[in-house]
């Protein structure tokens, strides 16, 4: 029994020896330090963005630039904006894979396993960055990958794992969790030994030196050697709501040049030239693992050299972060933020505590309190106490949040067969044999019917209505009261809106092109609030309807008939899918299963269509005022205090504000 104060041996009931106690204490301390280090900030650490290719990253005069020229320029611009280093390894062509001389070049050499494709050479490039450049963190980017926004920095990736190497799922080719090495995050010093083992692997006895899937085959076939050193995070970090990185896969190869060129034009940057870098460094492209297989050594018999172009930021990070400690906001790398306003930089440098110390934005004066009615959809649960089942605590919390007119709205229980038949005109869900299917479908129908009950009850009053679901969560009650009052005051003077989403999901920050300040739009103010034009949001946990929006919802025929339309979609779902799982299995990615996508498509998808077609004029609150409890702290669905670049002072402000938001993303939440 470990950590309970009593350690006993297996054979005899005898106290452990002092040496064993010391060993256990050391083990517990190591585990605690490891757990503390996970998710720490990367501010103050040296980070290098690394790319490599047999082609040049410079544009040739008189020729159409390749997508590599555009992506390298975009990635260099992103690295400089966050005070990171950038390195590009231009690889030589040792030999052609085909005897005709027209195949891909082998660009690096393993003395025992032979010449290898340039995809293998990324291991040497990142090892060079960790070893020769002495960087703490390394972020490899394939030639077809580029950063889409400067509003997020590399902590958006590194905070998810503290292992030597972090990969993403090989989406969309592999649905069940194979790794993709196109974007690779590495931590020193453990990454050196990991790269050595990876480079020394020989999958297929050399068959994959110049054949797809090259170095990734070693990961998929020999994961038992790498499992404790690697981690895989969901691909939504790449192409989800925040859309930090776009890895343009092979099936989208025709879009590589247009997408990368558009990204470069949005930044206002230019293509690269040798003058943008320091003098190139010659680096060997042949390496061999040492006897201990913990490091790579130069294979001097090979005279081929790669040229490495390096550029360091104008200002290095101010201090090295201690394990388990967060640097204060004064250490944000503002010096590298492109076109950062002087007032913003001075305010961030002088602020010791963004929550109210000297120099922090003051709380704005409050307008009249929020006085619109609020309907809290509530479905009692037998697993909770009588007070919680009755919703008394929830109404009390809402009134403490400055919502005096909050009332409970009994939810429609889709699990009740009689109530379900009344909603669907005598139809039921008996055709869904799997219990999990019927349970999910009943839940979606119940949510839709509850929202329509709230709309029907308020459409005759002529007042706006805030509809909340019972799983709502509020992070900062004091800021919420201020923001909600300012929002009501701002919307009262407007008549051009139908709905405001106080919280949403599935919206990509890069989609937001227009944003309007509502209150306290100052650098790093906790009371700031913006309204942005909604594009394709999802979720219905916090919807604020105007009187006009309520009438549109009540008169919408598709919304009225959504329950029957959804029931028609569920017909034959088990026949159309292959072997649908009938139980929740932790090892399955249920959200990628076809049956889950069909049954989980609630009426928010119809709302999404009405928003996209401007049938409902909708705005979104940034940062989000209300969140779903299950999404708080989630890797992919937690927006926290993130804001789009279009809000406030543009990209420079968003970079600083989102850095702080990521630091406090997993802080204590008041529900």
C-alpha cells in the first residue's frame, strides 16, 4: 500500500525498511513533479520551428514560387511574431530512387540501413535543432503545413503533453489512431534519445527507406519501443475550432499553393531570400547511433552536407521557466509581436497581476442590471439531492449572477415513451435496437422539444428571452454580471439582431471577420466583451433571442417539424452502418463513427443552417460568457477566454490575450 503511511511486505506483516521508505518517497516525489510539469507554460523556453526539403525555400526569379516558398515565409513570420527561432535545412540529393533518375531523391544516409527519403531526414533536422542550436522545444513542420493565425502560440500544442514527442492523429486516412509525423512537437533532452531510436529503426528491413509511409512506418510497427515516450493529441488542435495549423494533405494538393499564398498575403509578409537568414551552416546528412543508442554521431565517411539557414528572433525570451511554475504576464514575449501597439506593450510590461494590481484595467461602470426573462431548462435526475433535483440551487446561482428573472422550465423527457409518441405523432424509437442509439436519439429530441417549449411560452410577451440549459457554467461571476448588463444595454438600442450566442462550439476563430466592442475593450481586461458575426456555430446551451427572433423560431416550419425529420433520419441507421457498437467503449473514438454523427446531429445543425443563410441574424459573444460544464477544460471544445483576431486591437492584442487565456484555461471554474 503506497502513500497511506503504512508500507508492508507481501509475505510478512512487517514495516518496510528505511531504504524502501526512502525509495517510495523518492518515487512519489518524482510522480508529483511529473504531474506538476504537465501543462506548464512554455514562456521563457527556447523554441525553434524547423523545416526541411531538397528544394530551396527561396523563390526563383522568373518562375512560379512553389508552395514550399510560401509556407516557409508564413512559418518564419509566425515564429518571429512569437520570438521563436526558425531553421530550414536544405537537403542534398544523394541518389535517385529509380534507375531512370526521375524518382525522388534520397537525401540522407544511415550507414547500416542505406540511403533514405527526405521524410526520414526530418529526424536529423530536429536533432540538429535540439543539439547544435541548444533549443529546449522543437516544432517540426512539413513543407505542406503552415500556421494560419498569429493569435495562438506554440503553447497551444505543448500544453497538452509533457512527453518527449507529441504527434497528431493521421486524419483523415486513419480513423483509429495512427500517428502522423507531419507536425511534430519535441522536448529536450528526452527527445534526443527518442530520435536516436527512431532513426535507428529499420522497418521492413529497408523496404520503407524510399517507400511510403517512410519514417511513420517505424512508429506504427514499433510502437512498443516508443509508447512511453510519445503522445498523440486530437487533430482538432490542428484543424478544429482554433485552427492553429493547416496541414494540407495529399488529397488537397491542388490547394497547397493558393492556401499558402493567401496566408502570406493576409500577413502582409513577403517571400524569403538568403538575406533573411544568417550564414548557412553545413551539416552532415549521415548519422549513426552510438553504442548506447542514446545519441546520434556524425558518420564522417559521407562527405555530403546539408545547408541549414537559421534566423533568431530580435529578442530572446527573458527567463527560463522553472518546472511546474508559471511565468507572470510581465514575461510575455511582446518584443516579437509584429506591429504591437506601444500602449499595449507598456501596459503588459508594467502589470504584475492582471486581476487588479496597479496598471490593470479598472472595472467599467455598470449600466442598469440585466432585467430580461431567463428560462432555465431543467430535467430532474434521481441521482441528485432533492434540492438539486428541484433546481433551487441553480436558480439561486443565477440570481447571484445578476439574473433576477430566472425561472425553471421543465424539460421534455425524451426517454418517456408516452411523451415521445405525443411529440412525434405516435412514432417511437423501437426500431433502434441498440440501447445507446435509442438513448442518444431520445436526448436530442428532448432538447429540441424543450427549446421549442421555451420559445412558445415567450413569443407572446414581446420581450427578449435568454434560454439556458442546466449544464451551464460560468467562470468569472463578477465579470459575467458586468458583461451581461452591458450586453443588454447595447442590444436594447439595436433592432438588427435575432439571436446572440453567449456560448458556442464548432466555430472556428479564423472565420470571424467582423467584431464590435461592447464594453471595457482594454488590454487584458477581464470585463472585455465583443460581439462578432456568427458563421457556423453549434450548441444551444446559452441562446439569447430578441422578440423578432422568437417569432422567427415559432413560425419556422422546418424547426417545427424537426422532430419528425430527425426520426426519419434514424430509420435504417443500424442497417447502413457496419457493426455499430451497442456499448460505450473507451478505446473507440465514438465521435468518428458514422452512426454517432447521424444520431448526434441535433436541432443546432438546423440553427447552424439558418444562421449561415441569414434567416436568423446572429452574433456571438467573445470571450464566451457561458460554457457547457462538460466542455470546461476539454482539449478541443474549451474556448475559455480566447478571442478572434478580428476583435479588439487585431492580431497583436489577440496574441497577448490568448496567451493569458491559455494559461488560465484549466483554472478553477465556478459552476
